[in-house]
């Protein structure tokens, strides 16, 4: 999760592969109702857990997206791209990309330290 300044504020990890929405439900993350969450289609059904959601429209076999829907999805994606940039930054450290071979106890700590380094680096770029 990132804030409006594109800084990482919350990281949750799990053992093995787990769907994003399932991880969100199990994390019991306390989000205030006034916080607007911009999510992708991996979080379909999140509106039952948090009322202030911005999620793209999904096309299906029976419901094709109109050009207006596609344009709206494009605008939502342009606001969400910063999350994908952060994910790519974290993956440059290879901790989320490759098999973790150290103690499982320390995995979440190390991911949070890497996120702190990324935040520090992003803060240094703003100062310059």
C-alpha cells in the first residue's frame, strides 16, 4: 500500500503464492472509511470490505466494455501506475522474485527494510 506521495506505508507478505485479494482479507488491515483505495481487477469483491473503492470495470463474454468504460479504466490505471512502479522497484532486490532461502521468520522484516530503503531513495530524489 502506498500513500498519496507514492511512499510505501504498508507491506504484508505470506508463505508461498497467494492471491492479492485473499492476502488483503487475511491481513485484517484497518483502513478508515474516508481512505480511497485504488485497486486493480485482482480485488473484485473488495467493496464488501471497504466502501471507498475505485476499481476498473470488468469485461466479460456477455458484457463488452464501451469506449467510455475503456477510457474510464485508462484513467484509473494512470492513477494506479505508481503502485506498479513500486512493485518493480521491490522486485529489483530479487527478494520477491526468487525463492527465499533464509529463515522464514525474518522474511517480512527484510521486505520492510527494503521498502524503507526505497522510500529513503525516493525521498532523496525529491530533495535534489
